[in-house]
C-alpha cells in the first residue's frame, strides 16, 4: 500500500483510476478543481496552475507516488496556444511539487494523438500496428502539448536520474462505465451510434479503452515501474488500449474504406486487431485490457434496435 496523489481525479479517467487504486489498497488523494460525490478518495480542490498551491498541497500530503491526469483533455476545447500553455504548465507544476514533496514516482497522461492521425495536411502510418517507436507528428495545440509532456518526462529522467521514477502513458479513447449503458461519450455520440456508424470512430483509428482497464494499467505501473529497484526503464512511454478495435468488422477493411491513407499498411492487422499496440505494457508491466465493447456494451446499436412502436 502506498499514498498516491491523482491529479484530475474528478475527471472521466480520474474517477476510475481513483476507484481502482483505492480498491487495490492505496491511500488515494484526488487533487482537482472539481469534486465528485461518493469518491473513495480524500479530495482537495486546488487549481494546479497555481504552482505555490500545488507545492504546498503535495508537501502536506507527502505522497509516495503521483498520477498526473489533470489537463485540458479535448483538442479544440480552447485556442491552441492556451491548451499548449495550460497542459505544459500543469506538468511543470506537478513535477516540481512531486520532487519537492519527496515523492518517488510520477506517471503522466499523454495521448495517442501525438501520432498525428487526422492531420489536415495528410497523414499515413509508417507501419501498423502503431507502437511507441512510431514517429510522432502533432498537428494541433493538444497533441503538441502531449509531445511536450513526454519530452518533459524524458528531460526529468536526464536531470534527476533515479531520484524519481517517471513514466508516461497514451490512453486510447476512454470509455467510462456509464457510457456502456448509453451515456454520451467524450465526443458526444453514444457507443451504439459509434458501432453503427464506423466513420465516427475512424477519425481516432477505432481506438478505445475501458476506464477500469485504464485504472488497472495505472495500478500495474505503480506496482512494477514505480519501485526504486524496478527494471522497467525510467521514463518509458506506453500505449494503453483495448485488445480489439471499436468496430463490428475487420479492422483492415474498415481502414481501407474510411482512412485510405492507412490502407497500404492495414493488411498487417488481423481480424479485429487494434491499430494501436499495447504489447509493451503487456511485456514490461504484465498489463492487458480485460474488457471489450463486445462484452460491455449494454445498449442495442440503433440500426438493430426495434422501434418502440414496432415492439411486440
Ligand atoms: N478521455 C480520453 O479519451 C483521453 C485520451 C487520451 C488522453 N487523455 C488524457 O487523460 C487525462 C484525463 O482525461 P479525462 O478524459 O479524464 O479528462 P477530464 O476533462 O474528464 O478530466 C480532467 C480533470 O482535470 C481537472 N483539471 C483541469 N485543469 C485543472 C487545473 N488547473 N487544476 C486542477 N484540476 C484541473 C478537471 O477539473 C477535470 O476533472 C488528460 O491528461 C487527457 O489529456 C484522455
């Protein structure tokens, strides 16, 4: 058991991370501007852009480890320069506060968007499935901020060495538990609508991740990568995604139809294989997503649902 600060603990991803870590026996403190009712964590309401407030809170808590999720999490939610500024400042503040409080480990959230799919000037993968060695090509303030976040992690490894165990992860499109029941996803559509219309998920290359699986990834990182004597290379970046694609047809065919620029590399994907590989997380941390849309989706896709006035 360890004391873990989760920044952004009231968010879509943070709620599941807090619950999973608390259930695993960690003492969890959520730091967010917002609070959630019924959280198993102690909650502090702080604006982490205030470096002094962040440092004071971390010094009072004295965490063993920090999981940094707080960010502007949606591309386009604010003008590009603001998103870049906010997301990078948050990481600097949390890094400094972690070091100042004596924390031994810091895991920060990046994003698969660093890869560059959806670029208005065109994008084609060098190969598929995408892994952590694939070149990054950010094209908006959000994805550029996440490349910078990963670079700040690598910088901190060079600067502080083993004083702090560091890592970054790129969670695929996060599905919170209530979204399997029909609540709208981060982009507004329900999951049933996404399965019925592959063009909705094509823009993110059919990637997704159950939020509970994300929580279990964080727990695995804390167990395997955070200890001072871990053999996981310090600063490792991980893709974290479901073991299949968010689509009801073979992935290669869907890419050829909806993302033609990926068609040449698509045949290397077998069946419903995901475009993003989480093999590194499995190899180094023993983590693999346990949940699939095929087992979790509770609502019928609209095209197969029987209209109420036609029900028997
Ligand atoms: N949801 C996804 O699909 C997804 C995919 C890839 C990466 N990510 C990354 O994962 C992390 C969490 O994403 P999410 O979907 O849970 O986002 P979210 O918007 O639901 O949660 C982010 C939380 O951070 C908090 N926050 C933002 N600025 C803050 C500040 N200045 N001080 C204190 N708290 C602040 C917000 O109040 C919010 O509760 C983000 O870094 C995001 O970029 C998310």
